[in-house]
């Protein structure tokens, strides 16, 4: 083997490794973006569920709070349609 063949072989290996590094970086970036979008979506879903749970808890408190008002409204409003 002469030095020219070794030089071209090393140059080809460097180009191949550089291309491999760039391809790996690009694929990794795509995977990270995809996972990031998934994480953001899951966090948004979690916030929506938390807001719904808070709203449900408040609605249950309101039902307990205004339960007496229902009985009072039945006493005030006549139950018969013919007055």
C-alpha cells in the first residue's frame, strides 16, 4: 500500500464518520422534537383535567351550600299548575 491509498482511505473514513455524526444528530433532534410535543400535549391534558377536578369540587360544594335553597323554592313556588 502506498501513502496515496492510505490517505484516500482515511479521507473516506472521515467523510463517512462525519456524515454518520450529522445523520445521528438530525435523527436525534427529530426524536427530541417529537417527544417534546408529546410532553407538552400531556402536560396540557393534565392541566385541563386538574381544572375540571377543581371545577367539580367547587360544584359539589355549591350543591351542598344551596341544597336548602331548593327546599325553600319548593315551599314558595306552588306545585300545582292551576292557580
